[in-house]
């Protein structure tokens, strides 16, 4: 985008306006968001002005456009010229409409009373798809002059072809649904008189992805590879290498498998998160970060992780009897790095040693959670969601659990064994894991 400029003594009222900073003559570097704008004083008033965004892309053209606008204003008594101020969306460019849409979805616009309870991640994704449309339209049209109502069937067709080449079927459908919702906002909320160009489209057929769980043998091979496979990988630099080994990898992998938690949940587990019910069932009670971030309120949302025999044996090995109740991380207790750094090291370390074990199956650290939930489903069936927090549950008070949740937690703690070990079997994962160490 070419930078707009003004001479030392510009035409009266002519400014460079940044649509991001929302100020005139900003010293920012949002060159792609800057336009010429003119303010013309209304005769007979003290401070009244009329403001207009210009379509000109250089100073000389802007001066000519200013003169034409001022002439028309005089001829019409400063009343009938269509204003292009910031409150008239029908005269916004397509790009400015996307900015308005983000504000609307985030509850930061005049439509705060219509704010939906959606996560920031969902907002970012929807807006990203809308910007992809803007970029695609900009290939053939002057994006500064293109209004939402200027989007025609040809533009939709071009974007459809582009999305086919760049997105998977699932992402393609999400993209077009997001852009359709964007135009629905413009029509239903901003009252632009136009038809939704994305109202009809042929969605792609999505093939259900296979849920690959990890077998007991594969898991043990990965643990063994941590001790035997080279930890070094070559980077893109001149002979530069990176050491993928971390002393907490094996404990981390086991904790992921035996708790079925998400990355941040597992890395931030503490000994003080362990509770015992009056029925003698041990479980973790932790913040349900996913729900909390989605709800965006001050309420508490909890998640419960049953501690079955396999997990209890592993926690005992890590020192649970001495550390129970302490405000100390179970994994990497003495930390000099962030949660994100530990999560990243576990993810990359798992992939490295999975490859080192000669396992060609397309699996990653997240498949440990899938394995955990798969084996739980064998026992709990439809109640698996109560353990995985995929269905709504009530917040636990200190020693009270909703009876249905408690039932699922008890069954999980007393009967479920990852890799299908029975409760009577002494050959649990705890034993098989230690055969590799």
C-alpha cells in the first residue's frame, strides 16, 4: 500500500485519517488503513463541519475531489450531499465493515446489548476469514472504494475457488459460514439494503477423521525411546542442533495419559488440587479454563479428574504421601520457565521420541487424551462427558459432588483402567510402564 502524503501547507481541511487509530495525521504505520479526509466548515455556524472520506489515492486528486465536494455542498445548501462519516456504514469500505464486525462480536460497539457469549478464539477465527475475503477482493478491485454492497456473485465465485485450493473441507465450510454471518450482521444489524451474497453456497463433504488411540505397546516404546534414542535434531542453520530431551518428559507423558487432561491443565496440576470425598474417592478439582474463557464472566467452572488405581500408584511414586495438600506443581515443581514453554517442550518431545520409536502412525501428545477418553467410554458410556467436562456440571463445594457426577467419578476411579486393565489385575499400566525404565 502506497503511503499517503500531505505538503507543508495542504488544502484547507484536508487530512490523512487512520481508520485504525481513528485520528487525523497520525504518525502510525497503518498505511493500508489510511485515507484522505476533508472537513468543510458550514457557513453561518460556529463549529459545525461536514466530514468526507475521499477516494483519491494521491494529494493532487484529493484536492480536486475536495473542490468538487465543496462546490456541490454550496449548490445544495450544505444539506444534500451524501455524508461518509463514521456512522454511515453504507458508505464504509468492505475492510472498515470487518473492523466494525470485530467490535460488534467483542461487545465494544454501540451494540453492546447484543453481545454474544463467544470466545476470543472464535472471534479471531471468524474475523480472519473475513479478512481473507477482503484480501481476495483486493486482487481485482480497489479495496478503498469497494463497499459491502459492491460484492457480487463473481466475487463470491472467486473466493470460493480460492478457498477450495487453500482450505480443507472442514475449514472451507467454517470459512463460508463465518463470512455469511458477517454479511448477515451488515444486513440485519447495520441495516444495509442488500442481499447476502453468501446466503447460498455448496458446502464441502467432510470425511470424519479417524480417532487414533495409542496402544500400550506404542506408549511403552515411546517411553523407552526417551532413554535410548538420540535427543538431538538438526535445525535449519549451519549445523545447528537442538536437544529435545527434558528430564520431565516421561513423567509428563504418563500424567497426560492417566489424567486425560488438556495441556495447560496437566502442566499446572498441583498437589493441593487433590481432594478426597466422604466416600473415599480421590480426585483432582481444577479450574475449567476452557469453559471459563468461553463464558467470560467471574463465575467458577470446575473440572474433576478421577484418581484411579493406576494414577494413584504413579502419584505415590512422585511423592504424593508427603506432598499432599502442598501448593506445589506436580510436574516440574521448581520452575524457571513458563507454562507455555513446558507445554511446547512436552508436545515437541513426544513427537520426536514417537518418531524415534519407529512409530509411523499420525499421533501426537493430544492422542493421549483421546486414548484416556476412549477407555473411559468403554466403562462409562454416555457419562464419559461428566468426567471429561464436555457436558455442563455444577461447581463442587468443598466435599459435595452432584450425585450423578460422583457416580461417574467413582466408577472412573474404581473401575477404569487405561489400556483395558481390569480392577483385579495387578499387571496395571503402572507395572508395564516401569518395565521400560
